[in-house]
C-alpha cells in the first residue's frame, strides 16, 4: 500500500508542468466563457483522503469523477484506493487531452514500478449529464461553482445510480428523498480556505 508521501511524489512528478487553470481558461470561449460551472479547481491529496475515507471504498468498486479536468483527482483516487476502475469525465477538450497525456506517462513511467497491481484508469471526453452512472459505486462531484439549474439536472441523473452508491460532493446537493446524507466533513481547499464536503447514499 502506497503512503500519502509516495502518492504525492507521484502526483507531483506527473503534474509538475501542468497548468489546469490556464488550459481551462483557454477552452472557455463563447457561451462557456460566462458559465461559472466550468470554473476550474483542484483538490488536495490529504483533503481527498479526508472526504473519501468515510465512504469506505472497497476492492473491485468503480469510481467516477464528474468534471475531471486534467485527471489529477482520478489519479489520486486510483492510487489511494483499490478501485477496479477510476474513471473521469470532462467536457473541455484541452483538459481532457492533458488527462490522456498524464495517463500515458503514468502507464509508461510509474505503473511498471509499483509493487502492487492497481486498477484501470479511463478518461472520457463528454457531457457528464450523458454518462451512464448505473454501475458506479462511488461518485465524486467537485461542483463548487455549479449553477443551480445544472445541479438540478445532475441530481435527476443520480436516480439511475444503484442502491448503495455513494456520492461525495463538496458544496453538497439539493435535498431529494432518494439520497440519504450521511456525513458532513470539513476539509482544506487548494486556495487556503476551509470548506464542507457532504456524502450521500443512494437509497
């Protein structure tokens, strides 16, 4: 099992020259330029562990990051937990392309040297509202800047999740009877403030 220090070293190596903020800004043209749902953000490794540990990821489970950017959170989840597959979905093309580049480097430079086998990694280019989430076990939604109309559509999408699926959502989701809120967890953001993450179970 990799320590947090080892995982952070791997992430720093893979993302040393990656600027997701600039890539996101370049892609946000036309209608996306003023859509706050596409404002880029990242999660710290220790904060991800803090909000994910309570949902107890199990060997063989499937993880989805909706709005995965450069893929950093997917890579961290893949290294932290025994998921069979860690999958990211991203609409902005430059961010998605960067995730593919990092994934290729990981498979070539890092994966062969790991002492223990790790699960699959997959990055999809597309709209998160069009993804099949029916097989997901753990879903991460870093929707801090998501607009209300979009969150409503996303919550409706969660109806397709199987019973027992866990949803980890910094900033939270609107109340619906088929999502049971289990945890409220404070965590440190990448921009040096404190925030609250909520976890939900599909009932």
